[in-house]
C-alpha cells in the first residue's frame, strides 16, 4: 500500500499475475489489501462477496481481479454501486497436455 493506503501498481500486478490454481491464496491476499474489509469483504465457505464502499482503491483491486482466471471461473454477478458476488471454484483439473498455463 502507498502512503495514502491505496494499493500500489506492484500489488495490483501481483493480483493480475497470481497463480490461477491458488484461489485461496489470491483471496487471502486481496483481503489483506481490501479497505473496509470488516464489512466489505465477506467469505463464507465457497462464497465471496465484495463491496467496494465507493473507495477507488478497492475499485482498482476489482479491476485487477477482472483480468484473472479466478474472475472468469468464479464471478457470478455485479450490481451498480460496487457490489460483487463469486462462487469459488475449489480446483481446476485438466487432462495431461490440456492445461492453458
């Protein structure tokens, strides 16, 4: 985080480049950066709900997440006002030679 508490470009790049097979690690990392996590970051089992609270730093984190395989596989819906819902995929299995990584 920078001196104002915003995620740095290095932290956002780390999200964008996160190992796509480590959803739990990514979620933990995002939580460590999330402003207002006490009410805007809710994980219950395989469900994750994020509320940005209108804070642009959280919106930057969402922007970085949107470019990840996690987002492609887990995103369920978004609503106006910075609200996002995910169903976390526990694992990804590929046939030998079929992995896109």
